C-alpha cells in the first residue's frame, strides 16, 4: 500500500509541474533513436543501456506534450524505474478524471447508472504495456524507445485517433537492473568467441526469470510498482507484456492463448484477447512479416505473473513472444531446425499460422519490427471501439460481481484464530495488494455453525475480482483431460504450478461459506501493520515459536547481543520451540523489534532454564553457482534477508578449500541438479565450452569430499528437493528417494499442495502445526529409510498421509508417496543432514513451511535434548 500511495501522489505532482510549464514541442526537434543512440533500435550487436534509455525518455518527456515520463522509485539495485503515460495533451491534462471514471467502470459497486453512462461516454481506454521483464530477451527494451518516439512524433490520422481515444501506460523496462547486467555482459564479450553467451548470474539480483512469477505475491519492489498501476490505480482495459521465446519455432506468438484456459474469468476477457490478437496478426501479414501465430504454444492456464493474473482482474491480459537471436547477435536458423509446439503440431501453414517463416538469418531488428506492430495495432482497434471497450469493462465487472452474489461460495472467512496470526495478516495485505475488497469484523460472530473472533477478515465474492479470489483462496484441481495428456496418455506439464492457492501456500485457514456473512464489519482501507506488545517478567520474555516473525525478532536480538535460548519441551509457561529472551535485553531494542516485527514480548515469570538451550549466531553459507545463476538460490537469499538471517554466499573455491566446519555451522544447497553443482555445464546456448572459462563452475569430487567431512565434523548440511541427490548418491545416507526412476505416468505432482503429518517434537519442525501442506514441484524427492544398521540415524520430520494426499493441483500415483517421508533428518558423524524433499521456501511464497528452513538455520539442541 505504500507503493500505491507514492505512485499516485508523485504522478499528480508531475502533472502539476507539467501544467505549470507547458511543453515546448514546437521549439526543439525530437531526436530519433538513431540520432540519440547512434544506431537504429535493434541494429546488429548494439544494445542501448538503461542509463542512456532513461536520458532519452527524459528528453522526450520534456520535448513532447504527448508524454509524461515518471520516475516512480528505485529498483532493487537502485536504478530508476520509469512509467510513461501517453495520450493527447488534453487527455494528459485530465488524467486524474480519466482514472476516476475508469475506476467506476472497473468497480461499479455503489455508483449510479448515470455515473456509469457518463464514464462510458467520456472516459478513455486505458492500455498498459510492459517491456523487457526478462532481460536476456533483449529486443523489447530497444523496441520501447522506438515506440515512445513514434508516439511522440507520428502525425497521421491513425495516431491522432489513438491519442484522442486511449491512454497508454508504458513500463519501458520491467527489470531495469537486468538490462544493465545483460548489456554490460554482452559488450564485454563482443567480438570474442563468447559473444552472445548468457550472463553467469541471475539477471534480477534475487529472482532472475522468476520475476514473472511474482505478480501474485509482489515480493520485489519492481512487482510492487507494476501492481500499483495495474491492480489498483488504473485497472486498465487491457495489458500486454512483450517477451521472447526460443529461436526454432514461430517468429512471434500473439494472443489468444492455447488450451487449457483457467476458468472463472468473465468470458469477455478471452474474447477480447482473441479480438486484439487477430488484429495484431492481421497487421503483421499486412506488413508482410512472416511467422505470426496465435492460439498455440502458451496455454491459458499459466502462472500468476502479470499477463496471466490480469484476466481475473477483468483485464484482457496478453503476451507476445518473439523468437530470439543470440542476445544482440544475429542467429542463422536452418529450415531443418524449425518445429511446432503446443497446439502447433506441424511447422507448416495452418489457420492460426498461414504465413510460415522459412528460415535464414534472424536479427533483433526483426523482433523490434514485430513488437512495434504488436504494440500499436491493438490500440488502433481500441481507439475505433472506445465506447464498446469501456462498456464491456463495466459489463465484466458487474457480471463477475453478480456471479459472486449467486455462486455456491459467497465469501471466504479468514478467522482471527490462526496458527500464525501475523502470517495471516501478511496474507490479507497480499489480497489488498491485488485491489481485492476485504472487511474486518469489529466484534466476534457466528456463521454456519462456526464461531469467529473479533479481527477475523471477510472476503465477499460479490465483487469484480471474484475470479481472482476463487483461485487465491479456493481449492484448485488442475484439469486432467485430452488437453493435458499426450497421445500416449502421459500427462503434459502445466506451464507452471497447477495451483496458486495463497492460503494453502501460507499455511493460513480461509473458510469458504455458502451464505453471505452478516456481522459488524469495517472495510480495510490500508495495509495491516501490527505492532507487538512488550511486558517484562522476572525471567525475561517469551516469543511464540509458532510465529515466523519470531525468527526475525530472534535474529535481530542475537545481533544486538541479547542472550537468547530456545525451549525444547513444553512446561512452566513455555512451549516447545518458543524463544526465551533474558531480562537484561536492551529495552529500547526490544521495543523497536516488537513494533517492527509485530511479535509480542510476553512476560516470563518462571525459570525455564531446565527446558531451554542457548542460541548463538550461526555462520550460514549459501552455495551459489554460475551458468545464469540458480533461481531457487536467489529466492532463498531474498527470504533470509527478509527475516534478518545473516549469511554469506559461497562458491566452489570456498567449498573446495575444505575444513568447512571451521568456518561454517550450516551450509545450504538450494534446489539444483547434482550435475550443475558438481560439474556445471549447460547454460544458455550450449555446453560449458560456450561460457568464458572464469565463469565455469562445479565443485567436483573435491567439493563432495569437503561437504562429507563438514558433516562428519559437526556441520549441518541443508538440501532442498533434487539437491538431495548429493547425499543420496555420494554420502552414503541410509535413505532412498522413492520417486527415483519413475515416469510421469507413475508419479506426477506438478506444483501441487500435498497433505503431511508433522512431528513437531523434532527441532526441525518446532513451531509447526501437526498437519501442514507441502508445495511439491517437479524435482522434489520423497524418502524411505533403507533397512540396515544405520536406520536408527534417520528421523522422519514430516510424512505424507496414507491416502487423500492431494489438497490442490494435480496428483497421479499417490500410493507411491503414501506414508513416506517428505522431510528427514539424518545424524551423520558429529553433524546432521537435513533433507527437505520439497522447496519449503518456494519463491518466498510458502510461508506455511518456512519454519523447516528457519529451524535448520538456528542453533540445534544438544543431542541429549532431542
Ligand atoms: Zn520472457
């Protein structure tokens, strides 16, 4: 909500300034990209860097009265994040009025028919387009500069109509940091044998390519800027995100999506995508640009990134995907290399692909030309049909609201009574971030036989975003039918997860109810920002070990030098997993930490020393590799920083040095294949030989030996999902992965939530509820102890149920994992191996299982206390 306020306020500050000093478009000529950058956009081996692009946009912002260039804030690495508003000078002068009218159409609740008719008659179509979210897809950051230039200078009747009837909001680079990382890398190797190789690191500092998976939770600042515009401030009528795909299929994918689609959006959004997409393709062939395809390759059930979540905001949320070159280097595509894809079985002419490209040299300029047409053609259509588009914005919103009123589920109630109430409040904030209406009960109430306390939240389905609420809070079954099976009946992998249930990921209870809730409620109008209470007892304070945020409080207390201990069994006013803070902790630090984390510091008035063990800061090593980086590693860093865990990133040389126990207490191996960790290779565009030698990684046998010795000498080794192969194959642990060697028809759980029992007497599960959900992805592991002398060293920390294991998503072969371990801890020598068979911290979304990681990173109890 902070981002929300700042964007609106700063935009109207810019507007006021614009009105005070009218633009001087007549006086000075607007430079073309070629004049400004010294080359055409998309020219071979040329990439404009973000700092120069910003200068260009700022220059055009001053010279053209059709543009407002806004610096909305800083990116993750401190670069400017830009949003550009484009329309006629008259429309730009009344942007707030247009925003207000569009808000009526996207949420007509409480407005009169007259206000609605007035908005349809007088407002403008709002269209958001974003470029360069994925930074190795280099064309779009260049296209955007030419697009802005054309907006500023074209004087034809078509452009006049677009400017008069529409407002475009452009995000010229959704990840500016990545443009800089990739441009500098590209230029460094230009003219060498490594020209066109991919950068060694993640092109978003934390989350790389997964920045398109974050619209859903808005963990990064870039996602927050985008969400403020698309979900709350402007809720546009359409949104297009311009990407690139692999080089060997169609030249450009255009809307609509292929099957299957995710149901529950208003049907008009799918019709609008087909309508805009058909016009884009029509204009593509009018210009004789070959190779455009629609209704193929990208299915309509994707992840909840911006272009796939927007249909559930009643926005025509679209994607374009152009074939890639080798960064900015031309690529020769031999006709033999061209092939089909999903719902595009043969690379030959068909109704959605009447004009095949026949191969040859492929250049960034080819992409730029297609992206320019894909940008302007839907605007032409919207401009000619302004009233229809606006009326249908109203239709979509009002019909979805009516469906919510009539549907079987009338609301979701989020009880105040939760295992981790602070995480529940974070979930409510994420719903608010989507622009969903949420009410809070000001008194306790009873509904459908259940009692809910004061402070429970109610999310009514009778609102325009009901489709979104259904997927974020409702149980989800991915379709299993002929669209999701191949000819041999093998399941086809969903584009991403098979569920995106926020409540399940976060471990929060949300009850669907079949009748409207009648209770004393107030609307929640700003982000919840809880503040913890402080009450000092004779023996200090207790922090509730069930709260994720207690770990942040503990980390900050340890860093401040406070004495801290952890409870290993219930009794005497404390509970296993709680943190005990000594009475001498600095009161000012305690007050600050309580206020900022929301954790209550509860008075401890009895001596708990018989059931506690001391905590000390741990030396945590996070393993990192090259070859484009490892997204799971980046997300883990993001999460550790969010909860104030101190860590150090370590690479091969550090592991290979040996004597690791002298420098580290815990080493974390994020989800990754054994081959990538030990041998490296692969990466963008071929094997290790395509990568400059100093950026080849893999710690080899030397590293494996060092990690084994680390554990024998008392270290804690933590492995997520497929990283467990390192222990299974190389460390002689007495467990096996029951999924090893199974085909997709024998076991299949592509991004599903699975039910497990948790042994919360084990230190790795302290503070967890007895029942929890694992978020299981491809590459996950499930463990069975191997009979033998060392089986006593294995403890099952979490175990899948014996039947009815699926909560949401898709699961085939549940008998394979029934009653098998999701997480095991293995004693080995003086140390421990923690094998977390699924990503407990997946994309910083699975708050419900963070504690398995956090517990692994704090001091372990002495073995006699376990
Ligand atoms: Zn992409």
